[in-house]
DNA sequence: CGAGTCGTTGAACGGAATCAATCGTCGTGG
DNA sequence: CCACGACGATTGATTCCGTTCAACGACTCG
C-alpha cells in the first residue's frame, strides 16, 4: 500500500516497469507525452481499477501515471507476480480472467460513452451496474460522482432524472435509484 | 479459417460462446443493440486484431459481431484454447499479454469517447492511432468508418476536418490524414 | 452561526445531430 | 460504350439537447 499526494508521479513512460497497481482511493491519470510535447490522456483509473496491468509483460512503462487527487494505491511488485506466474498456472489463468473482466468492463463503458443521449446512458448504467434483483442502485457517493461516471454535467443528470421520474421510468428515494419495468 | 460476406453475422449477443477470433482480412464490427434498436459500436476489429477474446471465460457472447466488408477470420475453438491453458503455461501468459494490450486499447478509446468535442476527438485519434513516423493515417476504409469509430456523424467529421485543415492543424490527401506540429 | 458543498432550477449559448440537396465516382447492366 | 443507380463526400439550414453561467435552498461541519 502506498500513499501519494495530488500531482505526484507514480512512474514515467519509458522507465523500467516495477510492477502493477490498483487504486484504493483517489484518481490516477495515465497519460502519454507525444514527441511533439503534447500530452494525451489514455485513461483515468478510479478506485477499484487496476492500472499498468499490461506493464507486467513489458520492460518499461509505456505511459506515465500521475496522481490527480491524493491517492492510496496497492502495489504488486513485478518480480513477485512473475514468479507466481512461473510457479502457479492457476494464478496465471486467474490474472488472465481478471484482464478479460476489465476488458469487458472497459467495453461496456465504451458502449455507454458512445451514446449521445443522457437518458439512454442512465438507463444503460442502471440496467448493467445494478444488482440482478431489481434495477436499483444504492449510491454510496454523491450524484455528482455518478454524473462524472456518465460523463455528464450534474445539471444534465439532475434534469434527466426528474424527467425520467415524471415519465415513470424510475423511482427515487433519498439513497437509491430504481429502474421501473422492462 | 473462415470467410464471410459483408453484412454477415458471426455471432450474436447472448448466444453460447464457441470460441475466439482474429481478423485476417477485412473489418469486423463488434456492436450491441440497445433497447431502442440503436446499435452501439464497441470497436472495429482491423486485420490482426483479435475479438471476443474475453468470451473464453464466459458462457455467452456479450456482443454481436458483424462483417463490415468481406472478411477472413481465424477461429479458435473454446475447448482447444481451454485445453491449451491447462497444458501450456507459456501460452496462457501470452494470452494474458494479448488481453492486457486490448485493455489498453479499449481504455484509450474510452478516454476519447468521453471527449465531448469533435476536434478534440479527432486530434486524440490522430495522436495515438497513427504510426510514430509522423502523425499520418492511411485510411483503408471510408471516412464514414472513421466517423463511426469516433462516434460522430459523417457530417460532423467532414465539417471538423475542413475546419482543421483551414486552421492548418492537419493536411489531407486523397488517401491519408496528417496531423501537423504540436 | 457561517462556510462550503450538494441538489435543484432557470436562461442563454453552442455544437452536434438531423434533414436535405448536390456533386463525383464507381460498378452494373442494357 | 453509355445510361443509370448506388453510395461516399460535401455543404446548407434547422432542431435539439447538453453545457455553461447563475441563483437559491438544504444540509453538514467546524
């Protein structure tokens, strides 16, 4: 477990890769600097997400990681992981399964991001990110967080939610969202 | 090795997964159909790219695959892959490496999709999806394809490209796009 | 109690989608 | 060979919707 202040660099592109991380708290920005000196954001890791997972297979990091906020991360040293890969095929398969799962998650998010309509995105989110019991979502964080996840402004989210509530598509309590029917 | 005509469906979402594919020739579009009957492109597999990689760990496909052009694909039956995983740890590791690479690609696309501005998306695409030689892009398909990849309407893409050309940000030839400086 | 922040609503703005028309090219069939 | 149709590329006009700026009430926390 490591803690870093906002703005700190975890690792830089083209430096030897030391291991793999997961975010515990805060956000980490993965970026690449082009030869022309311009930075391109590859990905912003949210809590729970692993990052630099693929660096385990590379000698150097292919991008840089910068703490956006104060962050806590778990660090898994490369040597230990590689040793585990050598000795434990089951672990290797589990790692591959994890990568496959992350890939599916990323593609689901990608699908949602490609919707250019707030209501559709919210519905998509509720249908997929909620328990199979009902289409309900206990939201631990603020609605603002949800808005960021959906890549909407809070205002757009609020408006669309009230609109959907009026239309009877969802129900709202103080702590949860519930998708109705279908 | 299998060959399919343009428009043919390789597999549909929620049908039992039979195996994994790679594109040899042509392009395959991975998509999901939303409730409204609208299709969302998850990504377009170019020659050399694998797809349905994660379905190996799943009972059913989570998206549909449609041939954009006439295509040739390699098919790897699920049973054989799973047997190989059991017997050959090196192969398992190589598979994990491939998944990690695909994950990186997906996250890059996700980052791009979250940009709500056509010019930014195009620039991001050109900065990352082009060879390191120059920021140029040979485009095998039509601009329409690029528009779909960027989740823009063809019109928006055309307009923004001419706008960027006028501003001197890019150069266009009949077969390529070239990002200029910085 | 005051400061800060979330949630909410209003108004104006901007940019992409949509609808529509034209031009050019390519392939197909008469 | 040429007419025709199909489709990509392009441009124009309009609409729609999310963003932005702004204001206010509710709540928590020091």
